[in-house]
C-alpha cells in the first residue's frame, strides 16, 4: 500500500512521519520541498504536484490551511482529481467547510473515488506523539478499509457519519474551546480585580466541581438524556450565584458580557417555571431556538460512556 501525503506543515509533517513509522510507503508533496527533508531521508518519494501524488498512491491525505487551499489541491490544474483512479480514497485532515467537502465528495464520486473529511484534534504535540483524534465523515466502508493508515496517524480515529460530519464535529469542538477561553478570561479578570491573586484563583477553582470534572463529562447527566428532574443543583440556586457574580462585576467595573448573557437566559428559564429543575435546564432554551431535540436513550448513553472508559 502506498500512501500519498500533501501538506507538510507543523501538523502535516508529523502525521506523515507517523504513517511512515507505521510501515507505509509514502509519496509526499508540499509547496516547499525542504519541508519533506526528513520524510525523504526515511525513504519517501517526492512528487512535484498533487496529481503526481495521486497517480502513485492508493490513498491520499491532505493537511492544508483551509478551504481555498483544499479546493485548489483537489480540483485545480495538476490537482488530485486528475490523478486519482477508481477505488482510491482521499482523506482531508484539514479543518474545512462541510459544504465544500460535500461538493468535492460529489465530484470525486463521479470518478469512483472516495472522498472523506477527516479533521484532527490534538495540536502539534498530539500530531508528533500520535495521540490524535481523527473525526471521519464519508462512506463507512471506505473508513474501515483505510483505518489501518488512520490508526498509524492517530490513536483515536472515529467514524462520525456521512460526508461533512467530521468537519461539523471539529467545528463544534473548536468553537466550544474558544467560548471557554473567552469565559475564563472574563471570570478570572473579575476575580483578579476583586483582589485575588491569579494563581490562587486557579488553584482554588481547579479543585472545585468544574475543575475536577471535564466539561463534556457533565453533559451526560442532564443535557444528553434531556432529564432535568430531580435537580443535581436547582436553577433557582444557580440564578442566585450568577446574580451575585454579575453584581460583583458591576461593583468592580469589570465588563461581564457572557455572565450577563447567562443571567438573561436564567431569567427566562425562571419565568418559564423551571426554578426547581436542574440549573442546566437553561440549555433547553437554545435547543428550542435551534429547532432541534436532543434526547439520547439512557441505555445507549450508558453504553457509550462505558466504551469511552475502555
């Protein structure tokens, strides 16, 4: 099996090296040939264009900056589509647009080529160590066929759903992280301006309920099964806490945009009569606005939790 790899930047160089370490023969391409020095030294073959990579490979991986670069490599002059043969597969590891991947999937399918979106999470350290999540959208049979290569690149390759699903999962993941980052900056600035030393705040909060438990772990109690009664912590009590935090922010002259948004959500939920439901019942307001229902069967959820522990 010969593996093509295009895009040898910070992430791509390590992922391509992982494929080599897994025993796969490699064909590589990048805008800068010097980026491939270590891969070539380890036995990889250089190809001058994406088309040339495709012509020599059974499966191709791309790791590129964004949608414009992905589309150019896929469909441009001397691009992937021109060189790929029926039955081959292309996995795009970039953080990409779901709509673009659906468009490219259709174009590649006309030639009998499998196109899958496969964005990764783990950062440069994860790419270097192989501790990398890879979320795949596309034909499940193609995912299963090429999973040995994915397993060489990262340790958590997971099929998510049809084409575009991997990209959606990546955007959910990243946006959650950036929202958390913004929230941390807001509440820590409040704490520091109220007179607490930053390290003391971090040490204290790290040992609290939120600090000890991952944010996604808590989703399994109320949000995913859509069960808010009996409450683990009542909304009326959480509303009191948020009100006090907003008050402190006003007293200290600290902008509390996110906190005040949460206060407004809780106010609406209280007016809905949810005061004695769990504090996370405010999440129902957003799913209602989005027009979706999130309700996972408790047995299925328990099985997923158990699988994550293994």
